[in-house]
């Protein structure tokens, strides 16, 4: 029959050597791992940590942070770098329709399309710091709540825009903070 360790084109079986099959398997596995984990390493390198990425996922769809819009993610990493405080906490990112309804989100929420996040702001000083960083990073839409700031870059909605929650006006205009 011939030597199994060599590729023999005259052989009826035409079996490639085990070494060739192993190399092909390793290459396919590397490609799969790269496609699956590259976004994770990219955003970790840019400054988001594992907890940030977990919070950007809808609670009912594990790993859904991968569906966040890349332009939004680039701006969000800039915000975190500009705030430069260890207490930077993301409350919410991408939402499924079911989760959005559960938390009382609007029907056309930018969270549904991976273009929004809510950042925890424990006090007014921190709130202004996050808002200033968001404007510098390129965000033009912000909702200011009691202890969070909603930032989004949804191009289908009016810009610039600032709003408050619960029928209240926002306590400040973030676009007037940047010097």
C-alpha cells in the first residue's frame, strides 16, 4: 500500500499525512479563537475590563456585548480613559427587547442597537467629570439622571441632545462644561 507517513499521489486512498491534518486543525482552531476573542482583547487593550464588558451585555443574553457598535465602543473606551478613576462603573449597555421592556426602556432605545450605555455617577462632581469626558470623546446625546448618565451616539436621533429623567430638566448642560 505504501508509506502512510508520506503523501503518495499514486496511492488509491490519497490520504494526507497526519501531520498535515494536525496543522489544518490547528489553523482552523486559531481562526475560530481569533474571531471569537479578538473583540475582547481589543477592548481590554483599549481600557475596558472584564466587568465592563459583562455589564455591557444584556443580562438575558450572555456575551451580547459583542453586538455593541464598534464606533460606540471606541468612544466609550475614550470616556473611561478621560475619567481616569477606578470607580468607573457601567450600569447598562446592550439590551434585548425583553430586558428593555422589563427595565422600562423606551421602544426605540439606543440600548437595543448597541449604541448606548448608562454610567454610574455617585455624586454631582463625578457626574460632571463623566459628562465632560463623554463630550470630549465625541458623544452628542446624554441623559442625566440622579445617579447615572446615559450616553449614546445613535445617528438616527436628534443631536446634540440633553435630557433629564422623571420629568425633570437636566441639572447642567454637558456641552457647556468642556473648555
